[in-house]
C-alpha cells in the first residue's frame, strides 16, 4: 500500500458537529398520501429520482406498475431508476432478472413517442455490446433524442458502459454536469435553502396607563375639596359687597389653570425624556449570562454578531459598541420577551435582529438616534404658560388674601389653607394622570410605526427568500459536483473511465455545517466530507475531499492507494436514527472513521419516522451502493472483482440475447 501525503480523516476530523436542521414545513413535495393512486406514486417517484434517492424511486415506480400504471414513460424511468449511477456488472442476479423482465415488457407497448425512443436507445445500444465502429452512431442517436430523455441518459447512465462508448458517454456526462453546477443562479440562491422560514414580526404591546388608585383619589378628592374651599372663599368675599376680590379670585383660578396646562406638558416631557434616556444608557452592571444553549443566549449572539458587523461608516468599532450598549440590551430584552414562549428558533428571527440593528445604524448615520431630545425639549410656549400661570396665580392671591382676612380672619385663613392643601396633591396627581395618558397615545403611535417598518422588512426578506432552490435543484447541483470531483480524481490518477471498474462515495456532513430538508426528503448539507473510492484492476484509489457546497469549492485532504487485499474490514457502527459511523480498516494502517449520521428527533414532523428519514438520507448519499462494493472487496479482495465480472458477463450475454430476441 502506498500512502500519499495528507491529513488522516481519523485525526481531528472524526467528530461532526451539525447545526440545528431546517425543515421546510410548507412544502408537500415528497409526501405520498395514504391511498395514493399509481399515477401519484409515479409522480412522487420521479421527484425522488431527481433528488437522487434512487432506492425509494425504484420502490415507488414498481408500486405504480403493480397498480396497473404502465406507459412508455413509466418503462423509460424503470430503466433509469434501476441503472442509475451503476455499471451493469454491479447489478445483482435479482436486479438483472428484473432488468430482463422490463426489457420484455417494452415489446408489448404500442407507444412510439419520445419515451419509447429513449427506452429503445437504452436497451438496444446501452445494454447490448457495441463495437468501436458503432460508438459515434450510438452517441448521435442519444443526441437526437429530446432534451429531457437525453439529459436523463447522460445524467444517470454515464457509468453503464465499457470501452470507447463509455469514454464518450463519460465526457458528455461530465460536460453536462459542469454546465449544471452553476445553473439557475446557484451561488446566489443555494444559501437560501438552509435558511429557515422567517418568523412573522411582533411588536411589544402598549402598556395600559399605569395610574394608581392613590393618584385618582388625590386628584378627585383634592379637586372636590378645592372647589368647596373656593366656593366658601367666594361667599366670604361676597359678604363685603365689593367686586375687586372676585376679580382677584378669577385671576388666581385662571393662573392655576394655565399653570396646570404648562406644568403637565413640562412634567410629561421630563418623564418621557428620562424613560428614553434609560433605553440608551449603557448598563451599569453586567447582566447575568443566559444558559449557553437557551433561546436568550442565541439572541445575545445574534445581537453581538450584527452590532459588530453593522458599524457605521467612519466610526470606530469599539466606540460604536460602547455607545450602543444600552440600545443593544434594550432591543435584546424586547426580542427575547416577544418570542421566548412560542418555541421560535433564534435563526428564524435573525432577519428581525438585522433590521433592528440596521435601523440603529441608520439613525446613527443620520444623527437622529437622539432626535427625541429635541422633540421632548420644553418649548418656550410651555415655559411661558408654566411661569405666567404661576405669576398670575400669585397676583390673584394678592387680591384675594387681604379681602378674605379682612372679612373673616379665622374662617378665611382656614379655607385658604384648605384650598392650598388640596390643590397641591391634586395638581401633582393630575400631572401623573395626564402624563400616562399621553404616554399611551405616543406609545401607540410609535408601536404603529415600528409595526409598519417591521412588516416591510419581513416582506422584503420573504421576497429575498422567494426563489429558494428546490430539493431537486440541490440534488442536481450536488450530483454535478460529485461527478466533476470524480473526473478530477481520474485526471489526478491519470485514469480513463474505462479503467475504473466502479466508483463510490461515502458522504457525510462536515463539522459545523448547516442542514435542511423537505418533509419526507433527505438531508442536504452546506458542507460535506466526502470519501471517493475508485476501483481499478490495480487496486483502490481513495480521495478524501472537503466540499463547501454553498460555493462549490473543494479541497483534497488526503489521497490513498492500496491493493484490494489490503482492506481488512468495512463496517457501519451505530443505529441510523441515533448515530452511525463508517469505518474502513486497512491491514497495516489506522482505521478511517467518518460519522455519516447524527441523531435528530427535534425536526421530525407529525407524519415522519426517524428511521425512514435516515434511510432516505443514506439512500441519497449512495451508501448502500458504496457498502456493497467495499464489503465485497474486504471479503474477497481482487477475487471479488474477478468473480463478479465473470458472473456478470454471463448474465449480460444472456441479457443481450434476450434483447435481440425482442426485435
């Protein structure tokens, strides 16, 4: 065995940490309802086939056929699903019998449409031996098919052949894959597949006016007592029979009213300003840390991330963070309070956090972050009312007090003191009552503005996510990446497609990747850890690859060459619904483990089964095919290849004879 330089997969990379998965719950793409008709099962099968979930696609197609749904299109896809991604020699005896039965069924169809033409090309030219001189003619017949049939053949059956035809088929298939890697604006859309559906915006409700019973009693009782005292004072002044004291009393009452109007406005502005300042004031003490994996801590991380990222132009980052620390805490507490109890994943409100932080940055850049200070500044009119009313009150009292004291010193003094004693608490309580009522009105206006802005931001984000790729697009991009990686590996090893007996992948999520899926569909990952195996007559070529799926960038981490008899064991440890690890052991080397599945019960929907989802994901990764190849090599070494080829060649000769007999 020769080992090329690289990093062993088992060292430091064996653990796979995967971020919480996204399930696109609004899509019924893969669901096959109970009691579905054969035609509906066939439609679902095509979706699974396009998603490269081949075993499930084959099962559903056969169920449709058993149910009596047999057309030229169904027969074409029966062939595609059975042969997809495999050579004829990789088919088991049972599968070869099934293939022969499908070919026999084709002779009973009377359809002569494009699907029948596609089936004819597969059976007469791809399943039967082709001479070198016929290679160009076969390629021409494939290219003459409609695009759908042509792309299905090049996309699924590129590994089916031997010799010169296989070389040309492979080149056509790789060229198609290379063009599809960036199709449909992949790099601007693929990240959206892993983004959860945004949670709808919420705005904190306006707190009702918080006026205590004490204030209402003070205002009500104080006003009643004050009115009584004023009436009594008026009666005392009336006993003197002069008009001047009444003019003084009227002036005092007008002054008191004007003072209350100005004072109430001034009081409200002061309390409102104090509340606003408290929202932006940097915290005086360190907040107690939330639990590391709790919702509040995740929201903390979102605000830390975006306040650190959205720094205004020309502003020092540390200064920006220090000056907005109070705003960050206020907004964070608001968001946590709004969404904590509804089991909303933090990622679903990331858009809201970005909107809030962007709004703060925008206000900072427009210098409107503290615009409320100007808005709540006490205007000259209010000051004039406040001071002028107080002066008028004092002047009126200069008329009233001497007149009252002259007519009835004892009772007049009592009523004057009672009027003053009742007016002071009544005025103070009325200030608080008016301030709360105005606060509610202003809060409602601010809430309406916030709600409008948040809904606009929500709709903008939903529009941005509206072209989220389908699972079929994700599968097509991944299959294209894999095919190009196989071709690159062949070029590195200077191998022709005809020299590769079979190729197989072990596909696993990379550390810290994102993942998402459709209901009843396989998991898709933002980054993959791939083990590619190329089987040749000389042995196995293994290439370990890290694939960043979002940008279609790959990095080879290790290349290994070893003989067939160097493979000591191949095994899968663990339960699919919990955790599974693939392990390849060489006789004179360390075991090479890679974790291929992780437990995930939280994302399951009501009609999903954990074992089924794991099975679909492993099916899409081609694990069963890879295990079949590697377990055979581990059990029999090179003899497995020889025996397999010998057994298959006999069966294929019989298949070719059967196909010729159908003509």
